[in-house]
C-alpha cells in the first residue's frame, strides 16, 4: 500500500494540536453501544478520562462484530505449540462460541461487572478465552505471568481480590514440566484473600489434584454453561489490571480502561504496524506481559486479523528455525518479539542457515520492543531478513507504542539504536532536572506532556496517590516514563535506559528492589544491593552485592547458593539471579543512598565519574576489581 509523504507529521501535529478531533475520528472504528459525545474529560486533572460518556463491550468488538459482519469463518486464532506437539485453529465464530460459553460459566459462578478474575496460565487458547470472557461480562482480568513464584502471585491476588482464579495443571518449558497448580496452592496459603473458586485446566502432561469445594476442572466448569451475552460497560470502566515491577518490591497495578484502549489499539494496528483485517499477525511474547495483552489478544482481534499464540521459544523448540517455520506455515505478515529472542537465534545460528529451509517471503516487517535494540542485533536481523526491522519503545503503563517507525502511516529511514519518532498522541519531551526542555542531543528524563493519549493508564489499581507520586510528581504536567534519552537533529528519539531500579532481563521487566527485599531477609545479610548488568544474550541480568553481618559465619559459595534459591523461590526463575559477591561495604552518598548506578556503570565497563556526593571514595575503589569481574 502506498503511504503518503508527510502523513506522519500531519497526524502527529493534529493529535497534539487538537486531540479531540483526532481521537473522535479514530473512535469511529469502534462499535459503541452508546456513542461518546465527549472525547476527553479533563475536569479532574491530572486524572484524565477518554470518551467518558461512551459505552461498549470490548469482547463484542473483538469477536461478535466480525461474526455479525459475515467474517465468522475467518481465522481468529492459531495456536501453535511445539512444546506439546499440537496446533489448533479457531475461526471468529468458533472463538466467539467458546468465549460466550466460558463467560456463561463465570457468570454462573457469580462473576459480574467489576469483579476481578486472576489468570495464572501458560500460553494456551483457554487463557485467551478466559481473558475475553471476563471482558464480555465487564469483569476485570488480571493475568499473572506463569514464570512468577507463589509469593509474587499471592501479592497480586491480595491486591486484586479476585472472585475466581483461572489456572492450569502445568506449563511446559523446553527442559521441564512446570507444575502450576502447587504454585497456586502455595500462593493461596500465603495470600490473605480467598477467591470463591479456582478453575483448573487439566493438561495431559500432568494432572493436578483438585481441592474439593474450592477447585473445579475447566471441563466440568463449562459443562452445562449457557452462552452469555456481552455486557455494555462504560468506556472508563476497567478492562484489566496488569501488575508490573516498580522501584519498590510492591508491584504496580496498571489499570486499562475499555474505550480508550479499543480506540488506541485499533489505530495502532493500522498505523504503526500496517496490518489490515485478514492479515496474520504474530506477537511472540507471553500473555502475562503487556505485549501479550495488547498484541496477542486485543489488537489483532479488534481489527479482525488472525493472531498466533505460540507456546514455544525462539530456540530449542526444536531449533533456531522455529520462528521461520511458524512464519512460513501460517503466512505471518508481521512478527513482533523482543531483541533477546533474536540474540538467542543469532547465537545458535549465526549465519541464519535455518532461514534457507523456509519460505518467509510473506513477512513484511519485524517489530522489536521490550528492551533496547542493540545496533549489532539490529544489523544482523535487517541483513538476514532483508525487510524493515522496526525498533519501537513502550511500557506496560502505556499499553501501546510511545515511539515507533509508523509502517502504516509513513515509513521513515531507520537509524540503528533509535525507535524513530514519537507516535501521534504522545507529546514526548526531554526534560532537565530543573524541568526545562533539554537541547537537541542532550540526554534527560523522557517525559510525556499530559494528557496521555487514549489506552494509557488512567491510574493504578486502588492507589491514585501512588499513581501521582510515581509518575506525575517529578515534573508537574508531565508523565515521567522512567527512561532517559535524547532527540537528535532529525527529531529521532534515542532511549538510553531506565533511571530507576527497574531492569529488563530477556525482555522481562523486574524490580531489583524486590530482589533486594528477598536477599535482605537472609539471616547473614547486613546490607545488600542488586544491580542490572549488561548480558550479551538477555540484555541485562541481576547481580547481588552483599555485606555480611558482623560475626556471620557462612562461606561465600553457600551464601550464593542460598540467596539464588531464595530469589528463585520468592520471585521466580525468570529473575535469572545467579551471581552474588560478598563485599566489605557498599558505596553510598553522604545521605546514605547506595550508588547503584555508579556500580552498574563500572560493572558494564564504562568510565564512571565519581559522584560528587560520595561519602567515601575508597569503598568504591575497593569494589572496582570485584565489579569488573
Ligand atoms: N513459566 C515457568 N517458568 C518460566 C516461564 C514460564 N512461563 N518462562 C520462563 N521460565 C523459566 C525458564 O524455564 C528458565 O528457568 P531455568 O532457570 O530453570 O532454566 C527461567 O525462567 C529463565 O527463563 P528465560 O529468561 O526465558 O531464559 P531461557 O534461557 O529459558 O530462554 C530466551 C532465553 C532468550 C530464549 C527467552 O528468554 C525468550 O524467548 N525471550 C523472549 C522474551 C519475550 O518475548 N519477552 C516479552 C517482551 S516482548
Ligand atoms: P515493560 O513495561 O515490560 O514493557 O518495560 C518497559 C521498559 O522497557 C521501558 O521503560 C524501557 O526501559 C524498556 N524498553 C521497552 N522497549 C524499549 C525499546 N524499544 N528501546 C529501549 N528500551 C525499551
């Protein structure tokens, strides 16, 4: 499709100069049960509400309306699972029928509008069916990534207070079967909140024991359920809560509304990703992350495209040709994954020999996000695939891209290391610590002028104060992204990394603060710090530095083994916490703040200047050889 030159600037300017007109036009793509007459309610700033008097049902937009328009036989979802050796497809009509039935069962179990449902499941179609069934009832789902340990699940259960929990007997990792049900049981022992019921999908790889009175098998749960109709909800009602790592151990419940979300995701599919109804679109992520919510489940289905749900890895299931196999088998037009997946493929197959076994000429574009795309990986992917490789930048909080090369609107020349330009709707500015705007090329805090566009977080679940404190207080009138970066002469944005204690391990967002909390609980530990250090495969991995209590008698290897086990048990294997050093002291500022950023820089081999606020430079000097290892 030919895209007009200048279309990006025209759209961007329109979105900033007159967001009302811009988003009113975009909203006409959504089927409303009551059309909104107002686009933006700014009467309670800094809390903004999009399409405040509109009413819709997100599930009906994702399924019913395509069936009603005669597209019921089109493919909605392709499930491809190399780890179980199965694949299955659902047309829109089939998926609608499964979702309506599961919604009927949830309704029968007492789930209604506004009730929460926690979903702790592997990458199986039933997880998607569960999410859409909640949306159908106006219930609020909260999906917890399967790689999280019971304590993390328990914290989310206590915060979300679900009526029902959906889970499965197991997930399947290439090297092992992960028993989910015992982890759910453990989480429910730890949690204060008691859900009324747990619905367990029994998978053939391992059957779970069910607790009478609380647990019910998925098949039994839906056995006699009538189909449920979609329930209209307010545009501003929550569709889901997705917990993400903040700077403290307590995860933040990112709230997503219904109306703004549907409008923004539909707009993004056409304009950012260049996808049309009927195209096959594959986001190789996990439904436990925001990419999975937005671009495995909601956006492709809202548009009427075909989405791929892949239960496998880029390598080892069975080989580094797995992605090429899926693309050629299903005719995938655009692939979205994390750079770490491509680093993994490149490591195993540097010459991309597996690529020649498959015809992937149908693939038009590769989108990468979730962590910084290092230029080496960019060049490798671009050379081997010979198609545009689009780095784009966003966060769980925004739910859709903040900066991208808009393939459907106006593709631009690519600069390695940059996610290109701000997406329409996002007033991106680089601010200095004093709140003034940074010059071109000058690094500063990447902020977004309020209001944020539709689809972004309206607040944190049950915690308006934390929303304001965490995101809106540093620079009044702006949303603080937590990333630093700069604009170049051509207006391209460069995202350099987090300014807080959030790290990205293999595209998984984790908090070093929560790891520190686990480590500090060890009886031999007086003080500790966890920093994210560069890793050639996973982008970053955590590394622990520990000061022992006076008189503690434990050798370093035993301590490391115990701390690694504790982080795995409390947070999960995805933390990939493997390395601990015992150090005599931690470097601090005179006010007692640990100099994590300075240590991270030294560990990454950068020439870190000594901060002027350092209390005792000798402490840092003693650490240099350890950090450099
Ligand atoms: N359930 C249970 N355990 C899980 C899990 C899940 N859903 N996902 C990962 N884990 C476990 C893994 O089995 C592994 O455990 P181990 O220490 O016993 O081996 C551990 O968590 C670390 O997993 P991971 O970081 O995924 O490492 P890996 O070596 O298994 O795989 C990659 C490396 C690069 C192939 C993999 O991380 C990957 O595909 N990354 C892409 C991530 C992505 O798509 N992110 C979404 C943002 S777009
Ligand atoms: P998450 O909420 O898990 O999507 O993680 C969001 C964080 O990941 C951002 O704040 C960035 O630090 C990082 N991130 C995501 N995409 C990119 C990108 N394209 N370039 C650089 N960093 C990215």
